[in-house]
C-alpha cells in the first residue's frame, strides 16, 4: 500500500473492507456480487483483516463445522474492534442465527441473510452513517475535529435508537444508538450499532446487480435460481436462503453475453436446485435455457450445479447431446442408495427413479461424467441401508463423491427423528465409503490413459513444472508442454498417467 493510502486507511478516512467466504459455489458467487456492491460504494478490498475498516464473513451453515468457523474467526479478531473496525456477518449463519449473533459476538454491527442482499447498499449507508456520527461524537471533544469532519454533518439516515428490530421487510436496526461510539475506547454494549437484513426470505426478487466483481478468471458464474422449496429433512437451506425464485431467461442470457464480452469462454449456471428453474416470462425451460447459453457465440463451456434428481429431466441429457458447448458432466446428489432412507430424508425419489436418470446419462451419445453427494449416518440408517449406498456407488461408477457425516441442523425436521447414529459409527461408515469410492475412481481415471482430451489451461504449478488443465468433464489434467500455452486457452493433451483424483499428460499440437 502506498504511504498516503496507508495513512488514509489508518486514519479511518479510506473505506476498506476484507471479505472471507465460506461454503458453496453459490456463496462464492454471492460474494462476487457483494464485493461489486462495496467497490461501487467507494470501498477498496484489502487482503488482511488488519488492513480493513470493515470485516465481512459470508458464512455457511450447511453442517455444524462450517457454522463454527465463523464464530472462531469473530473471536480471533474481536480485539480489533477497539481500533474502530466494524464486523458484519452475511449469508446462511447470519440468517439462521439472526440477532443471536449480536449476543454471542457483540462486536458485530451487521447481520444480513442472502435474501436481503438487495438492501445491502442501504445497510452500508446506515453503517457508514453510524461510523460518521461516532466520529463527530469523538470529534466534539477533539480540538482537531472541525478540520477533520466539517461543520455540520447529517444524522445517519434510517438509524434510530429503536429497541427492537424493525420488521418492515427492509432494514432492521436491532438496538442501540450510534452516538457515543468511540474509535479509541471501544464501544459500550448499549451503544452498539446493529443493523439487520433478515426479513426477506419470502421475497420474489433475486439479487441482480450490474456490479459483480468476478474473481474467478476462467469461469463466469451466473445465478439462475435462488432459494429452495424442497425442504429435505436434513437441510437448512430452505430456512436460510428463502423460497425459490428464478430470474427471467432474458436477464440470464443478457448476463451471459456480457460475460462473453468480458472475455470469458466458460459459464456456470448456479442454483440450489437448477432443475426446478421456472422462467417468470414463461419463455424457456431449464434445458432450453442451458442450450441457449451454450449457443451464444464465443462460449466454449457451460456447466450447471446443483441438480435435484426429482426435477432432473431427460431433456437435459438431450441438450447435452445436441449442444457441444454443454459440458459432459452432471453433478446429481443421491444422498443415499436406500429408498427407505431417501423417504426419511424427504428426497421425493426412490433408488430406482434415481437409477433411471443415471440410465438416461449412460445411454447418451456423449460419455457423461457423473458426480454426487452422499450423507452417511442419517438417523435410522441401518447397516443394510448403508450397504445399498455402497452398491449404488459401484453400479453408477461416479467420477467424484462428496461425502458427509449427517450433521443435525436447527429447524430441520430430521432433528426430531429417533435412532441417531453414534458419531463413531458415522465416521466408520464415512471411511468405508471413501475407501470404496477411491477404488472406483482409480479404475475410472485409469481408462483415460492413452486418450487425447481437450483442456482449458487454468494455470501453472511451478514446483512441479506442470500446467494445470481442466477437462469438460471437470477433471483436473496436469500436463507438461514444450511451448508455453496461454492461461485461459484450450489445448489438446495426451493422457499418460492417472491418479484417483486427477490425470497426467503431455500437450500435443
Ligand atoms: N448433514 C450432512 N450433510 C449435509 N448436506 C446438506 N445438509 C447436510 C446435513 N445436515 C450435504 C448434502 C448436500 C451437500 C451440499 O451437503 O449432501 O447435497
Ligand atoms: Fe437442501 Fe434439498 Fe434444497 Fe438441496 S434440494 S438445498 S439438499 S433442501
């Protein structure tokens, strides 16, 4: 940082923020939009908590461990509040814990769930107003104040010393009074600024912004649907991300064209359940939208996550067959191989129905790589149920499995189920499953040796003297090359070796 910038930052006159993101692809992309909103508001993004005036955590609460991380971070940096730094919690933990966060971490000023991001700009203005007022208060006892903050400054807009959250569907101010905040002494609890965005889970609006700070240089993310109405028995998402709402196909396609203009050749369509996409304008089904994105000139690869087996139609496989730019990879979370457990999970499909979708993919013209998510140790899962999950892995032959131990989540129906599986047994099943899947992947990856595959060059691993490539099937293919390929370009690679999670090769002309 330049000397002047450093001074500005230290004196609190430059607006700086640090943002750390936890969790899924949706969160990563939400953060890109949050960053865009902050930059547009005149903030500068910095790389460490110490450099920042505003520290934000975009959180995940899908499993208990993910949720605990944010509270550890907040505890680690609490002492920085005395330096006038502000803390905000965004995303799923924010929505789930709501104002309880202020009790557990009183140094937090902003708590905002993802359904309220459309109001983020207003919340930032409120926060800045509170900060400004605090400075005036300090300044009034400070002989240098007039040169620093001007003669008459407006009271912060929308901030009032109300005692309880404002449930107007817009912004809530949980409690407190911005007055009396001091950058030097550290605030007293009764003086804390507490701004909340928690009341929008029934919104019909998606978070659409023209200010997206795209951080992934190779893959442009586009949210097509937000929220989830499925209410699987174990899952916190419908409670944290709110009800399902889709963007119009016109707006998605316009964003896709913009992304191409920025130089992207790969797009990933995002949603908690992309298959239940419903165009509010009634123009396109999900498969039609997918195909339309794939047909935009300049697009080389289109991906989509996540799919729900219940809503996964054959038309998606037909689209993959028909449009070469659609990647030959589908992530189709199964969660369990036992119909009994699937029923208890309220997944709305049986093992047989899931396998029918697998059959559509296996009989496609292009070889489609399939990956999945599995939960082990769901309440009541017997040894026989677990054996059915193992046999399903074997039958499908996945190229990747994300496996998790069941983690009880607040508000979810599964909390009230009997027959909890002991932690030790969950761990054992997880290990057995991972070992089995490893064997499957060793065999699956081996069969690519000797074939030529196109990769997008994603970067370079200097220590190994290798380039990092990604295949359309989303596999990592590391390779050597005599001439330096351009990062972001596409090239053919001859596969010479395989591992359980990646391939090795040499670039071919
Ligand atoms: N416990 C364990 N895993 C879970 N997942 C979602 N909720 C839970 C939970 N309560 C897993 C599912 C989902 C993935 C994103 O996270 O497998 O597909
Ligand atoms: Fe959660 Fe089920 Fe919705 Fe996926 S479909 S986000 S697992 S409730």
